[in-house]
């Protein structure tokens, strides 16, 4: 098992095969939030609302 730190995030890596690793993050609270996911989700919700209103008005 190896420990590796990149960008302040510590991973404990276990080799499970040739050039294949399984990892465990030892400090997940230090991972910065992924704002892009929030933006994509907000866009999806907005578009779903538009399609809902279009269908509601068709009837």
C-alpha cells in the first residue's frame, strides 16, 4: 500500500493488478466542491421546468 498526496488530498492506494489500483481518500473533507456539477444540475432543472410548462400549455 502506498500513500500519495496531490493537491492536499491524501490517497491510500492498493495495487490490485498490473497498473491497476484501488484508492481510498483519507481526508475527503479537504476535497473542494465541484461547482460545475451544481451548474449542470441547475440547468437540467431549469430545462425540465420549461418542458413541463410547454406540455401543460399544449392541453
